[in-house]
C-alpha cells in the first residue's frame, strides 16, 4: 500500500533531522488494512443509521427547526411508523416497482444501444460527425421532459411515451461519452495497429472499442442514474398507469405519508441497484482498467 | 565512513515490502544501509525493479520504509530541503514553463514577485528564458527535463534527488544535459542522489557509484570514482575511463552472476522442500 501522507518526524531541538521510518501501516499492514476497512464499513452504515435516528427523534419531540418549521406528527411519518404501518402492508406497491423497473430497463436499453452506436460512428468517421454533430448538440440542450407532450401526442397514453423519454435522455449521455471516448484513444495505439495493416473493422475490434470501453461505461453509469431521475419525473407528471412515481403521488393525494416515503426509498434503491449492475457488467467487460469510483448519479 | 562529521543521509536496515497485507507480499528493497556525505554526488545503479526508485522515494518522504529508518541531517530551515526530479510526468502540462518553475517556490510560501525573479534566474541558467511563456507540450523532451531541473533547483534544496532523469532522452541530448548538470553541481556542490541504469552515466557524474542487486534490492558494491573534478562528459573518451568502467563491469558481472547463482540454489532448495 502506498502511504501518501508519511508524517516525517522533525526534531525541533538542535540541527533538524528528518526521520523516515515505518508507520502503523508498515509495521502492522494486515491489522491496518483490516481496521481501515472496518472503519469504512462502520461509517457507511453508521451515517444513514444516525440520520434515521435523528429523524425519529425530530418526529418524536416535534422539533421546531430554524424557529418556524415545526415537525407536525400529523403530516410527517417517523421511520418507526413507516416500518410498522398497517396501511403499507395493504398497499400493493410491488406492482408499481415492477412497472417502473420494466420501463427503465427497456428505455435504458434502447437509449444506450442507440447512443453507443451513433457515438461510435461519429467517433470513427469525420463525415458522420459533420452530418450529426450540430443537430445533436443543439438537441442536447433541450430539457427532455419538455418532449413529453409531444410524445403523448404521437404515441398516446400507453407505455411508449414514458419509455421513449427515458431512451432519449439516456441516448444523449451515452452518445457524448462514447464519441469523446473514441476520439480520446491515443494516436500511438492507432499508429501501432496501422503499422500492421489492420482493416477498419480490425481497428475497431482490437483498438478503438477496447480503448474506449472504460470511458463508455462511465457514461453508461451516469445515464443509469439519470434514467431513474426521468422515470420518476414522468410518473409524477402522468401517474395514471402506476409506477414508483405514481406511488409517491398517491401517498400525497390519499393522505398516506408512509406511501410517499416508501416510494422515495424505493426510487433510491432502484437507482442504486441499477448503477451497481451497470458497474458490475463494466467490471466484467474491462478487466484491465483500474476500478474508479465515479458516482452513478449525474 | 571514516569521516568524523555526520553523514547527510544515513539509511539503516531500510526495507520495503509492497502488498504486505496480502498473501503475496513483494519484498522490493533491503535490508539496505547507506551513508551519504554532505556535498557528495552519489549514483545508484541497478537492474530494473531493484528498488532503487523505492529507496529514493523513501528518502524523499513519499513512501515510508517497512522497517529500518532513514535520517536526513539538515542545516537550514527551508520548507523544501529536498527536491526531486522525476523521469516523467514531473512537470505540469497546464502550467507554462515559468509557472512550473515558480510552483515549488509559491507553494513554499514565497511571494509571487520574488518567486518570479528567482524562477527567471534559474530559467536563465538552464537556457530556458525565451521559452518561459510556452507550455511544456510545445517543448522537446530535453527542454522539458531542463524545466524539471530548474524547478527542483529553484527552491535551493540541500539535497537533490534524481530518478533516472535522462533515461527518456536520446544519447546526444543525454550527454549535453549531463554536462549541464555537472556545471550546475560544480557551482554549489549540493548533495545529490542520482538513480540511473547506465554505468557510464554514473561514472561520469558521481563521486561514488553504488550498485544494487536485483529484487530485493541490496547493496552489491560501493566504488569511489577516481577521476578529478571538474569533469566533462568528454571524460568518457579517455582510456582510463574505459579501463575503469570495464574493470567495474567485469567485477560486477561476476558478482551479479554469483548472486544469481545463489538465488537459484536458494530457489532449488525451496523447491525440494
């Protein structure tokens, strides 16, 4: 393990002597790594647990935040109430989870597929780039939710407008990162391949695709987070056919706050699981790349 | 050492193990003992992966030893008593040549004006004045390494650590930079610890040449270089130089072979068990 912060001992008396000597990490390497991992795990669990506790306390004592925002037990549920809620047990929210998951997976697959394809084509060909770059760059800045009325007119009130909106959003994130990744493959790698007389396909297969995969997966992970964002947004706007967003909204209109909290937690969980899956696939496909910890949410 | 004054750098039983927490630890260095006198130009030569860079990084404080200790005696109170020149990636592509040289001074707390003045002085000494506003990307490898040397010397360190600074340069450029380094060192005789894999370079530059074994790196030989100073790289044309180098090389080759044989025996014994 590389220690980046070796505190050198400086002797203040007399002439200065710098001592470079082993630290805890060097003297007991196994124990040090074990302790560090234990501390990391404790923090990862402890911080959310502490926040939950704070929430429970604030609810129980009806804290008055900043002098004017009073926690009113009638409108806010506590973690304990949520977990033990009878209404929650009656609510059939697993159907909503499945509806959302399906929308997200189909939308993501469509958008990511198209994004990778167009991104690769544009990264590899100057002509394709010239043809599509101005158009896509202009469309990129349009807030995707603004397309919803249009999609509703075109596709009607079924699953398609929701799925398409997710696909379009994902497409732009994946397209940009894929194109940038292809163009960032170092010239030296291309020249080495060209010196062996590779064909266009071989160049793609052996150099450009593997060279850009790590960067493409960064884009996919960001897109995975954004897909959940858009999914919940759409479902809140048109809650008529179920989904986690609709669950959140139902909690509000039916005055069952527990439902809203559960919906928010489920959305977070869905996003977390999905980004983890994308990351895991990435790790399988790019065993040579160092693992990075870029967050899944964009 | 027979010298009565304390050594500038003294290493005692220094070892470094990487991945020590795993089942496959890599013993990279040592145990390694070394004393370097104040003002000495000491060159360390060794095969790739022998831990010579690891030792340098320990002296620099970038890495802790796994066992043993290194003591560095300092005379002044400068915040950057030790400066390092890396083989690569040392200078920042997003800073101009002058800003690169100012970097060490400014993070050391010097005012921008003083830092600029000092940077310009060192840029002048390394023949970089006209490139001071250029970005490193526009410079050749030799120029870039001059920037790295200027940046290290600008903080006026008591000890200069150089990690294969000329390894990436072509032979002619290498010779020119060696000459420049000799002239710079001659002017104020700082303590230098210089890592190289070229025996020739070590003899041209150093007061003493240390040869290390393959991993785990240990001291194989420490030889005083008998040639007078000031030296120039033309030294290598002298018959005495080649004689010394050949003698040293024969000696080393024998020892390296012996060492390798020992290793083999140890491994075979290990296999039999």
